């Protein structure tokens, strides 16, 4: 047996399974029985769902998730990966069961009689699973977690068959007449939420992970409140109007998580890598917000240049698309946004990400990092420094470089130089204070070394 196999945490995986499996059956059965005992349990179904065909054979992929669930724990290569997976599965179970008890729903379509092997599998399912426990679909929530979990452990030849199997499992919750449609997107949101809640660094998104500067405190709290109110408004409309308005629960969840980011975890909540990619979970959870933010960036910059040259070889602009990079010959991009994911890059472009929340002033450390990247990339070719609009976060980074590397003698001189190149920049009082502090720290350091 290879070292990689012998070093896997097999015993710990077994202990996790011994904990999760009984918890699943006990809590799931309790929620089912509790719903069955209620005098009235509602239904949430669209008229068009009556046209969904019943496909008996899809009971096979439907049942297969049980096998994937058990195997998922034993393929983990490290204890950290195993504990993260266990926490995601546990979180999903607890939240789903809580929803089943708080908002019980009943499946409303009678399943056609089925014989043979498929019929036996349906009988086994019916003996365990009453027609309750609908939204969010625990089946779909677990599928999301497992779909993201397995590919890293599979070779190229196995990945495509695995994706096909997961697609069939996704479809099977409808074609086995186990769930109504609304259960699917709500289950997916729960799955992605559990993935987001337990990131790869092991620190839960429930815990604050950033120290906000004093300059940002008032703005951060205000934006946290605005996004929170927006989330409540969307949720209220969805629950009052119902029907297709229930899709508004998606932007509601999106804004609620953005509010949490501004209030507690900062840019870490966008899970953006050093190379500019935000996580799959964030892309799905925050998709309504991300689309709105992108449209906003285009509307506010439609009448100005996409980028402007500050000094030779250094450009300041809005967040680029692939064509912008291909057409203008940039070699380095320094990205100051937390909310946007890097586009497909031409081979010649190197992307550096220093995530910062929109409308907040970057920290001193982030400004120093950005200035250092600019300075170290100067000999490679043209540099593009960007944020959503190219107005604030990116302009702070360029000004920081001008100050720290002696291209401007004062904050006022540096601001004037950048404003001349890109008149649309926006620097609020907090940003100016931070830049003065950065410059003073640099002067004091030079004097101490002098």
C-alpha cells in the first residue's frame, strides 16, 4: 500500500461516519414523523410540474448519493480536509432539519406503481422516507457538497463520469417524484452556504477574520445595515407574493451574506485567491449581487476611458474584461477588488489580487502590498491597477506607490497627479487620512534609517 493511502486518516473518517450516520437517520426520521403528525402541512408546487415525467430507473442515481456520502469521508487525504467535510455535512443536516420542522411541506403528486428492481428500491425508500422533508432538499444540499468535494481526488478519466452521475442525481429528485421544484434551488443554496461557511483555511465564516480600520467603521456599519435591509425587503416580497417571486429569496440570501461580510468577516467573505478567482460557492451564493455590482461598474464608467495612464507604463482603470487585456498589451494587473473574479487571462498577463471591500479605504498593509507589486513589476511592461470603477481603491494604490517610492513629495501632489490623469477618481476624507498616515510612516522610517 502506498504512503499516501497509509497516511490517510481512516480511523478518524470512520468516527465521523459513526457520528453523522446515526444523526442523519434519527433527525431526518424525527422531522418526517413530526410533519406527519401535524393536522395540516402545506404544499409548494407550480402547475407546470405536472408535466415532469416519472422515470423509475432514476431511483438508481437517487440512491447512489448514499454511497458517495459514505465514501466522501474516506477519500480525504488530510485531517484538515476531513474535519472541513464533516462540518459541512453536519451544518447541512442541522439547518435542513430545522427548516423541515419550522416550515413542513408535503409532496403532492402520487407516484405511479412500479415493479421489479426499481419497484423494490422505491418500496425500500418509502419505508424510510415519508412524503415530507421537502424544502430545502437535503438530497441536493448534500449533492452540492459532494460534487465539489470529489473531483480533487479523481483522475481525469473518472471526473467526467462522476459529473454525469451527479447530474443524474440532480435530475432524479424530480423524476422519482421525491421533491417539487422549489426544493432544488433552496437545497443548492443550503449546500453552497455550508461550503462557504467552512472555508479551506479552517476558520468559520461565523468568526470575524479582519480588523477594520477606524476610518472605515462608520461606512462599514452603514453598508452592513443597508445590505441587511435590502435582504429583508427581498425576502418579504418573496414570502408575500410567492409563486415565481420566491426567486427573490436568492438575492435576499446574497445581500444578507454581503451584509455579514461588511459587518464581521470583511473581504475574507468573498473567498478571493491571490490570482483573482473567487470560490465556486461565492459565485453561486452571491450571483445576484455580483451581477448588480458588475452592471453598476459599467454604467458609472460608460462615458469615460476604461483606463488612463498616470505615468509611463502605469495605468489606472475599471475592472477589465478579457478583451481589454488582449487589446492593450498589459503585462501585469493589480486587482484591488474583493467582489470580482478575474476574467480569462491572455498568456502574457500576470494577475495579482489584493482584496478590499467596495466603498471602504484599503488598509495600510494592503496599500503597501499594492505599492510593492507596482514597483516590482515596472520592468516587466505595462501595469494596470484596477477596482470596480477605477475611482477609489485602485487610485489609493497608485497614490501609495507614488508616495512610498518617492515619485511625489506629498499626498496633495500625488492626488493631483492621479486626478489629472483620471479626473473621475473619488477620495473621501478617510482615504486621505490613511494616505497621510502611510506617507508619514514612510518618512519616519526613512528618517530612522537615515
